C-alpha cells in the first residue's frame, strides 16, 4: 500500500548530519533522490482502492490492514475511545443519540441522548465526551459541548466558526475544523476556552472528524474523491499519508492505542465500523465479477459446470475457506475442488461449481463463498436452472381434485395444470372423462404441444344434476414414453338446497389497484358451455373481468382485460354486442375514462382486444360517457357502436358523437357537438329513410345548459334539438309510440330531476315529470307494470326513493323510500309470483342496501345490508332453478356478490329442450315473463326468433344482434303459444321454471301457433277434437326439416300421421272461426 509523503522530506537529512551548509545541501539532495527512487517507481503501479494513494513526491510504501468490520447504527458520526469502549454519535435523524460500542464484538447499545442536534465529531477527555454543536443561525459560532455518560451538559465553549466539524482532545487542547467555507477548509487547535492556538489549511474540503495517534493528527473527509483519510503533521499541517476508505463518506475516526478505527456508509440500514492495523501486512479483498449463473435445462443424470472467476484485488493473500449451498435444489450443487484455496494479491482463480441433478425440478440456490476478506467475508452467488427427465415427461402438481359440496346445476371449474418436466416437447393427444358430469373445457384443441419446462391449464368443469357423490377419472393421453395415459381422479358432491331471496350464491373480491370499486356489470350470453349467461364486471382498477355466472360459493374468473390508465366509469360505458371476431360468442364494448379515453371491443370468449378507437385523435382525447350497440348503421349486418365523448383541459378534445363500424372501430360518421356529450342511444328510424337513427344528450361548452339531440343515423346530421332545465342529460331511453304516429318515441332525464317525453320525429315535448331535485343518471325499461299496454321506466337517480314512471303519460306509478341514494337499478323478470317485472335497487353513500322490490307497487320483498356503497348492480337469469332472476351487485371495496332472487314459495323444475340446427318450433311450458331477447340469451347459438301473429297473419321477427332488446320486435313470450327459434347448431338446453297450470290462447280464423304445455303427452286426433272448428294440425320436425299434417276427417286416428304431441312442442292449428283455447286436448 502506497503512502503519500510531503516533499519536505528532503529536508530530513539536514537535521541529522553535520557539516557545512554546502555539504549538508549536497548530502540532502543525494539522500532525497535515493528516497524518491524507492518511492516513485512503485507509485506507478495501479493502486487498489483499499490502499493509500501515491502522488508525486511519495517516499514510502506501507501496509494498511483492515482487521475487522462491524455494522453500527445508520448515520454514525464521530468516534471516541475511553480505554474500554468506543462511542459514536449520529448525524441526521435521531442526531442527539450517542451509542456505546464493544470493540471486541462490534455490538452496540444506546448510551444516552445528548444536548446536541447532530454529532459533528466526537472525542473523550479522560472523563467526559465532547462533540461539536451548531446552534442558532449562521452568524453564531459553533460550540464544543462537554457531556457526561448520561447525556448531561457539563460545560461548553465557542468555536471559531459556525460550520465546524470534528473534534479531537489533545492534552487539554482540542483540534477542530471548519468545513464551510471550504476550498480550503481550515483545521484549528484551540484551548479549553476556544482561543485559537494554531491553524492551517485542511488537506481536503470536507473534514468531518479528527483524532490523535502517537502525536499525529488524523482526519476523515466526508466528500473526498479517491483519498479521504489523512494523517497530518500537527506542527506544520502537512499531509503525511492518505488512504481511501471502503465507502465514500467516512464520518468518524479514533485511535485506541493499537488500532485505528473509522466509520463509513454501509447498506441495509447500517453504517460500517472498520478496525485498522496501521502496520499490518495488507488486506485481502475478494472480487467476483459475475455473481449469478443460470445452468439452463439439465437432464437428470447429466451435469453442467460453471467456472466462477474469483479475484484478489487486495494487498494480502486471499484464502477461500469454504463454499456452502442453500435453497431449492442445493443438494445437487457442489464445488469439485478441495478447499481452502489461496489467491495471491492481484491474482485470480476459477472455482468449478457443478450442477448434477438427481431429480426433476427447479434449481434456485445460493452458493456462499467464505474467505478471509475482513470487509466482505462472504459473497453470495445465485444459481438457477431446471432439471428434466429425458424425453417428454408429463407431471401434474395436483393429480386429483375434490370440488367439495356444489349447488345442484352449478358449474364450477378446476384449472388442471399439465407440466412438461422432460427435455423434449410433450404432446397431449386427448383428454377424456369417465363421467359426463366432469367436462373438459372447450378452449383446448388437440393435439396440444407443451414445450420443455412449460405448462398449460385446462378447464375441467363439474355439473352436478343430483344430490349425490360423483367421481370420475380423467385420462390424459400423451407421448410420454412411460406414462402414455395419465389418470387424474376427480370427485364432487351435488347439494340440493333452497336459496331464499337475498342468499349469497357466489362472490368475488377485486384485489388490484387503489380503487377497486366495480362501476358496470352486465350478463353476457354463455361463454363457458353450461348454457347459463356469464357476467362482465368493470372496475376502477382499469380491468374488465368475465366471471362464471353459474359459479358456486367462489366465483370463477374466466378472463380479465386491462385498459391502461383508463377505467370504465359507469353502467352506460358497457354494452354487449354481436359476435365480432367470428368465434360464435357475443363480444363486449366498453368506453374508457381517465387516461384511457377510448372505445374498445373485447372478445367475450377470451377477453382479447378486437379493436380500439382512441379519442386522442382530438387533442388529449375525451372521456367516453356512454357506448351503445343497438343497431347496424352501415348495412353489413353487424351491430355498430355509438359513443358519447367529452373534452380535454384545453378545449381541443373530441366533444362529439361517434358512430363506429362494429367490425373494426373505424368511423362511419362523427358529429361534433361543441360541448361534452354525456349520453347517446340508437333508436328506430324517425326520419323515414328506413335506417335507424340516434338520440344524444350533450351540454353547451360551459356545461350549464343540457340538450337532447335527434341525429340522422345515416350521416349524423342534427334533425332536431330540445333544451332541458338541467345542465346535462345522462338518461335516455326509447319507449313505445306515445304520439300515435307509429314511431316509437323518446324519454330523457336531466341533472335537475326532470323527465321529458319527446316526439322522436321532431323533439317536441309531449309530457314532463319531476322527481324532485335529483340527478337523473339512467333509465331501465320495465315491461308494462301498470297494465296500460306500454313499457314503463325505472329511474336511477341521486334521490332517496325508488321510482317507476309511466312510459306513456310520464306519471309516477310508485315511489318507495330507501335508506340512501337510488344510484344503481336493474329490471328483473317476475320474482314475486304475479307475472310482472320486479325491481332491483342498490344504494350508496352512508347506508348501503340492496333492495328487491315489487314492480307493481314498489313494496319491499327483501333487503340486504351490503356493508359498502353499491357502485354497480345488474340482474342475470336464474342460476338456481327457482325461476327467478338473480342480483349481481358490486361494492366500493371491490366485493362482488350474486344474490338469489328466489322466494321459498316458488318451486321450479327443469325443462329439457333439444334444438337442431336451423328452425325449431316450440313453446315455453312454464310461467315466465320472457321476451324474445330473454329466450335468445338462454339458448346458445340462437340467431332468430319468430312469432306468427294470427290476428294480422304476419310474422314478428327478433334477430339476435340486430333487433334491440326492449324494442317492439322484442315480443313477449306467452303461455300456450308456439314460437320458431333458429339456432346455429345442434344444442341441448335445460331451462327451469314453475310449470304452467293454465293458459288461454285466442285463436283466429286460419292458421294459429299453439304450444302443448302439459306434462302428459297427447296426440293430434285428441288435441284437434278439443279445439273448436279445428280442421288441421301440423307439427314441424326440426331434425328432418319437414312438416307432418293431421287433417280432421281425413287422417285416420292412430295412423302414422296422428303424431304424438309432447310437452314443449309448438304446432300449427287451423280453425274456421275465432275461439279461445285453454289447453284442452
């Protein structure tokens, strides 16, 4: 280790030898040259940063040995020695603390709290500790504080400057330093009253602590460059030696009579204390350039070796004593040479670390290299890799599964993971189940190739239709040479139980993000194969998730999709649309707010993005407040997307209504409004051009005036506008014709509590109604609840009552008081047993309840204290078989629950339907309040429903994905009537309901469609004899696509044409005069 010596060493011989001045001068020069010759040349070698630096004029090479290293409190500042213990102060937080340190072990304890704010140095005078303190402003001098071991102030005196640091006791006097002003900093020797005895420039600019060692002054510099520990001649101020510290900010130094100690920055919440032997042989220093290694894939029985380079960058021999291994797979790793190994200064060696696995599995181990390096006695090496068997090798982490107790007809799943732990591709050719109640998910396609060390997850569903124990074997066929068929056992038990209204059927907890609250929920036609609709949940953590609607206890998440920085803001921002990507499943459209500001279509089956339209094409984009997918605007047979958008902070945002192509998201047309657009819906044609049109709810630029705009659906042009009392319009709905012109009209609600019935053709006000000073948020259409032949309106608003408005006149049909704001509402088909729609409501703010209300009068059927504000709510079709719809509710804390809508008094039974590809003729043989859209949602692959209106001799057709639910073509399903249902492929469907006990069907002269709803079969001859003036019956065989006709008086009873009439069959009956058929037959 090289030591810096000042150039005045050349004067040294003059003080030794006698003689004339010239003799002395010549002799001094000669000796000086000799000394320089021994010092300069070694200084040319590269210096280890742990040694002393060498500058021009150096004259000696000396060793510096670090004997020990200890962790001490973070922020340690100043060191003192009392003959037995070391002491350190603190700079920074807890600056009044002083710690006592055991030099033998480095252990420390808090000694006391002193009067100083921070310790700028520390020393010991034989009885007391001293430190430097900075009181008051910069104009006040710093003080030297004398402190007893209890932290009490004994005495003090002023120091020469304010910014003083370091203090060293020297026989009754003190050495102190000024660190600012710097360049140069100043070192002072003062007496016990602060009077300056001597002063000189410090060798560096930030002196921090000082100590005495055998008559020499030592200084540490907090912000030194390479050298920051200095040995100084106190008589002249000359730096005699300089060293580099282990860190870069040494803050304390002291000499104990044998060793020099200094403290420096550390890591992990500690600083480090170093014990130095000034005359030692040097310090070994270990350096391992690469401390991690991945062995990759190693086949069991083989081995791989990593040769670790270990360097000694110190000044003494480095001894590698041993290497230990810990962690996963550590038993398969070893060092293949004998230890210890000695490495000379400046040299290196290679240590062979061998990975020789004995069994499959990951390697995640740590090799700890132990040496005699006093600063870093151990170095950890991270070892990773994977052991595989030869060839393809199938492994299942869980080779059996018990579903436990499962609600009958529920459809929970297990993700069966298949791993390939071999060194070749595993090909799974098939998976079969020995029991049809355990079903392999349809998302897997065979053959299935699993790469080396990869895995796949397979959905395995359980469908119990009885209250018994089920068990089965799943057989996985693969190319594994020793397990070509891998068997997995599965079990589960069906549970038959009652689920009274309000019972939690399943729940789910959103866990991500700081705001987990769901903001929109909707049912989506089945995507997992159980013929039960599933559930889309959009939450403020920027995710859209699809949950298994027929889950049991804990909801299965089928997929999730993230919109970066952009959550769905409200129920209006979620819509279910056609099958856009051609996979046979409905897809999802969302509008995003916050930073997202986009319209996106997502695969309903997988959650993958299909397309995105980003509103950042205008300024910084605008929030999307509503999306609507009710109509096809470009004639391609696919529902298109309407979107209502806002502005940015610079008034350069979109502020428009978008009409986007449902297939790719490109604009069909756009209508800039000039202000924020809060709502938009598609409506039936009101311009007379045969194309659907649009109604929007914008505001003016200042958002002080709200409007309703009628837009031409062909081009987006404004046809009419209507000004409302409130500042904005968030609620829009098309109702039946209220003006008598044959065109369905429009209802709008504003932010001041007014509801308006408007003529869809010109925007003229037909009626208005106020619900009081409330913000009207959205509408839900109810099938007629007051028996006037018109659909009615359920209002979501900020008031504290549930309200239903007459859809024809605008009168309030009923109002029911709630515990808090009626923020979230949903329509439910009948759950009270009267055949009329009922109502779900969720409240928020302080009192958070879910209500089940009777649709006819608002009376409370049941209520649930939900415990958190209800931010989203929807109804989904029955999942328990009691005939009632269920409520899905989302709370502010991210909790989502499905609550049963069934009453104990309701009893249902399953009805099985077999549909063949194409048209089928059927009847619904149980009580229901269905419309065509409800049936379409229950039948997978349904494309169309048709009803023969015998009164007008015409068909009314509902086309899935084209006809808007709730429109006049979304016809009601009546008992005892036959309907055509067209499906894309063969499918079996089980529906549940209360069997019909009566039906009344009006028959008109000519052909009529009727349906056999009774459980006991009959035949054509018997049925025709019970229908007044019946001349002919015809059944349609969907499997063959043919009709069989029974002609009264011609077809012999009992002949092959006297066909059997079974429950659920729809058929044609031809009569010569009108009558009422009540199901006789």
